[in-house]
C-alpha cells in the first residue's frame, strides 16, 4: 500500500483544503520495512482534480529507539511470599493504638506486621542495597545498607541519612536522641538523630577482637560484646543478660558485679536467639540453626520443654511480648498449655527454597499455586496474605507423614518440577497433578482441602521419570508424559489407567510437553525426537506428525485460541495453529535456554523468559517483538493472570513471587515492533528500586519514539466540524418539550396554600408561586443582556457559553422571552440569529446550533416572516447552513469511498 493514494473527483470551488485525520477512522499501521512499522497522521489535499493522501506528521519515527524506559507493558507491583530474611525482627509498641508491631527485613525494604492478626500494615520504600541491620525506637526505624544508614518515619519514608562509615555497617542500637552504629572495621559512631551529626566516634583494633553485639541496659549503661559469634539479650532482671555462644552454651551473667549466675547447654548447635518471658513466669527460650526451640526454667535451672521443628530453617529471632504469654518468630506461639509448651496461634510462611513452577489456579486470577525446591506446594493470594495456604509436602505415605512430621518422614518426595491444575471438578475430587524430580510417581493434590490428594499415579515402567503433565478442561483425566516416550491417561476420580497413546509408545525419545485441547478432542505432544504429534484423545490414534527444526524444550497450549507455543533448544519459539496444523509464527532473539512461556488471556501475546535474564513479549497477529526487558536474576517460571491484570514471575535463587502490573489496562501504551538491534534495559524486581543519582535526571530527547498521551484540543482543525459532546438530553428534546410537559402534567391541580392572602392569586405548577406584577421593575435576563452587548462588540462566546450550561426548559424560557410579546425586541432576535451564524462559521457546537435554531423557528416563525430585518438575517443563516452541510457531505463521501476501496481491493 503506497504512502500516497489518489482519488479523482469533482473539485469543490468553495473548499481549498480539507484535512482528514485518518488515524481516528482507520486502526491500521502502514508498514514501510519488514522490521519497522510506522504509525502516521495523514492529510487530504486538493490538487487539481485529485485528492492526494500526504503524510504530515510521524508520531513514531523509524530511526528512534525507545531508551531509558524499560518495559512499556509491565511495571513492578509487589512481591508475594517474602516475610523475613536472616536478620532478627524488631518489636515496637504503639501507645495510641495500644498494639504491638513487628518489623522484618526483606531484601532492600522492611515490612511492618501487627501482632494481633499478623497482617502486613506497611512496606517501606526500597533502599539501593540489601538491609544489613535493622533497629527501631519509639519514633523511627533505622536500616543500615552498605556504609550508609537511613531513618524511616511512619514505616515508609526516609527522613534522615547518616554518612561517615568507611566499611559496611552491621550493628545498630538506638537510645534516646542518639543512635549507635558499628561497622565491620570495628568503628563505633554515635549519631545525633535529628541533626545527623557525629556525636562520638570510637575505633577498636580489629586484630584484637570484633564487635559483634551492642546492648542497652536498663540501668542506662551500654554494654558491648567483644566476643565472636555471641548472642547477648537482656533479662527482666536489672543488669542481668543472657549470652548465647556458638558452642551451644547459654550463660546468664550479671554485668554490674561481673558474676555468672547460671549456665545451660543447648544440644542443637549454636544459639541463634534468646528471649525471656515477662508475664511472671521465669522462662527463657532459645533458638537453634535447625529450627528447634528450647524452653528453660530459670528458677529450677533446667530444660522444661522442647518445641521440635518449630521452623524448617534456622531461627533468626525470638521475642516474647511485654507482659504477655506470646512468643514471636514470624510464628506467633501462645504459651497457655500445661508443661510450658507453646501452641501455634498464627504464622506467615513462604518457600524456604526458590520456587520452580508457578501457575494461576482459577479464572479469578487471585490465587497463585507455587511449587518450590523445598518440596512444598503453596497457594499465595494477591488480595490478602491471610488467604495464603500451604498444601504441604509431597509424600508417599500421608498417614506416616502426619505421625512423624515432614522432617522425619522417610517417604517424602523430592521437589515438584511441574504441575497442572483444573478447577472444574476440584470440589468433587483432586484437581492438581504434579510430577517430582527424578521420580516416576505422579501425585494428585486437593486445593480445597489444602493437602496432598488420594492417588499416586505410577505407570508400570521403571528407571524412567515423568517430565510433563496436563489435566483436561473437564477435570476428569490426567495425561502423563514420561522420559521413555510413553504418554498415559489416568482418571482423576478413581486413579485408574485409561489407556496410552501409540501402539508401543508415543515418541522415540523423552516427551518434553503434552497438552489437551479445550474440547477433549485432540492431544498434542512434542518429543526429543524432534517430532510434534497430534492424537485423537478418545481413540488414541495418531492424526498428524510435524517435524521440528530442533529438539523441543517445552510446549504450551492456549486452549481458547488453539495456538501451541513450542520452545526449542536453539532458543527459538514456534507457534503452531491446531486448526490448520501449520506453523504460523517463528520467534527468535533469546540468547539462552527458554525457561517458561505464558499466553495473555486473549491469546494475542506470548511472554517468554530465558536464562539470558530477558522477559520478552511477542505479538502473535503481527509476528513481532513488542516489549523486552531484563531482570537481575533469570525468571524460571511465568504465569499471566486470567484477567490480564498481572504477570507473575519467579526467579533463580529468589524466594518470592513477583507481580508485574499490565499498564495497557489503565493507560494508553504505544506498542510497535522493536528493531533487531534493540538493547533492553534492566528493571529491578518489584519491591526494589535503583539507587538515587545525585545528578539531575536526564531530560528525554525530543526525538524519543515514546508516544505521549494525546489530549484532544477543542477544535482539531478549523476546516472540520466539531460537536459539543454535551449529553443528548440537553439539546435533543428541545423540540419536544410540549410533549414532555404534557406527559408530566399532574393529575389534579395543586391546592392553594392556606396561609396565602386572598388578594394574591397563584399560578398552577408543582410548587405554588404567588404572582406579583412588578411592572417597570421587571429585570432582563443575563442571556438577554449578553445578546444586546454582542450587537455592539460582535462577540457571541458568552451567550453561547451560557446556553450550554442551561437545561432544556430554561433554554425554551430564554428564547420565548426574546419576542416583543414577552418583553423582548426585534434587534435582540436579530442578535440571536447572528449568534447562530457565528457558531456555524466557527464549525464548533454544530449540534447545538441546529437544536437552538430549530426551537427558535418553532417559537417565532410567523413573527420572523413579517419582519424584513429578521428575514434578511435568516437568509444569511441558511447560506451558512448550506455551505457547512455541503462541506460535511464531501468529507463523508470521500471517507466512504476510501473505506470501500480498502475493503474491496487486494492490498
């Protein structure tokens, strides 16, 4: 399609040039090159006897490249499943709310939770680096990162920054109006909190000892531990501290008299945390690296209870609430049972090892299933964390696992590598099927019960493993693909085997992907033998075979559109149309193994993630790359929500699940094919942000290809006709007010008010009005006065603006008042006709001019015919109307001709 198009027609002598913005009429993009698309605005210009289509402005230049913007589609929203890291938590008490709050460090920010419901109440702004130490007082929260320290107000905003350390800070201790910080070079600095000035600085010889802990005593003296790998905690007794050693020994020591009061020995390794009850019970709790908690009686000087496997990982912090029998380690335990043991009251847990596979569970897009390397299957809610739940750890013997626990279960299964879910029959039986690393057994899971299911599906083959699974859309059958090349079908309700594909086996090598279509008619599989095969699901017969240019790594079927995405080992993606059984698209550009793929709900986009740390969005209709950005850690799994509002990702060595909001749902985003040499930029994961630059932000180049949000002016062009955009009820009913009033007429006349004097008559209406004849005191309306003034200054903007604000009844009243019978004048009626002519000449508010003129003629047509001045002005208005209508008809005919040509011609 040439950029210049000619249409020959008759020349209009009155029109010299007419501009048509085709971008408002035709939603298409002209292609000039095979790799670049150009979206332009065009004009029609009358030249001789032909109309030429000419390009007048390029909104997206071919030579410019999007820079410094990252992703045009996705922006970081938040992270799920992250609650704390290896740093100990901080406890605060809010006097006004009378409630305890706990702070936990999570990467580059910290979270605040209320202890009552353990719900998150605040997330701080992110720092440039990971937090290395966290502390809090009554007003501020202090976080150390690198050599800097930031003070946060209201758990969110940075209000102070302290600079001066020459090494990384690893200890913080606030007291009063000062803050103590210690770095890894044994430099201790005391800061004035408000002024950010250094109050005192002390340096210790690192060769002699290392400062490992700082403690503020109740007697207002500060004790500093100088022994390596020591935990020091205060006790309810004044001047008495508890010291936990790396050897597992716990020492209760009086600092004032330098006297050891008692000693304990923990057999589970180093002491990682200590805490003391303050509700009258002399109990001390100690944490260990393997997750056990020991409870020690300080009066009897013995171990009174053990809480085995309180955590699956090391305990970083232990805290008893002040004067309450509650212990907090991001698990809230209440100590109200006999023997001093604690029972779990509330908890917030995520994966203890990076997730391997994530997938949205239902069409609401609220719940996200996640399988981690820790062997658990969990569900995370995007609405609130209280809806999160863990489905548990995979095991071959569910009963034995309940008795012995996960830690001591000898039949537990390794991590889940992939799974499939279907909610159609999840209320009747299991709706999730999962395969485990290196295992032939496939497990089923029940989402509603929140536990592993009833069946263990195990094909009668040995020394092979399951590599791919799928569940039919009806939820009745599960398809299991093996590394041997076999594909078996099982019933999800009974767990019985229901057949296999192929006479012997489906593929000559391992099956890398298997999918069933939406109607349970076809099954498609890809194997390491470089073959794609389409089977009839019911009869298991082979229908079609397609050769692939390389061995496939995985496949993904979008059931609604019938598009199958196949990731190959040569880092390319092929799209197969299940209806035509032909490869319709090929995408290349990744520089590493493709880890996962996901379709947008409408099937228009395919989003891929690979080991090159890139996340790419491919547009299937145009067959081009429309978005690409990089992340710090490669994404191992992707899932697009069924509602299309979020993209979910999990990453290498990351414990969190990250949400990316879809910007195209709430703002105008210009999507165009990216050039082959496009260099993506790195985007921080949600919850992180780049470090602040001291220099001013760079001003974007004027030649940037980003399409700015377009704000339409009041008049696109003086040659175009513009409507008022007022509601139809404001002008369409002007000619039918008499009918409306007749319909709204009350059934009976209103009664006279009792208090009205007998000599003052009333007029009928919904609200009684007393009639008082003011005579010469009657005042002219604002609209009437503006029409009079317009005769002198020839400016009709004010009366038109006033009419736009009036309702239909008020407009009729104003136009009736223009007649001499109602106190008006002929010259004012003439001014009204001049106002209509000015509206037509400006080509704005065209619909209002038609409505006002029609009502005016309906009310005063006979009077106008008897007045020569008004007849002359009416003829002028008629001429303007004819000219405007002819111009509009010409524009409409030209566009109809162009659209007819585009619909019929072969472009």
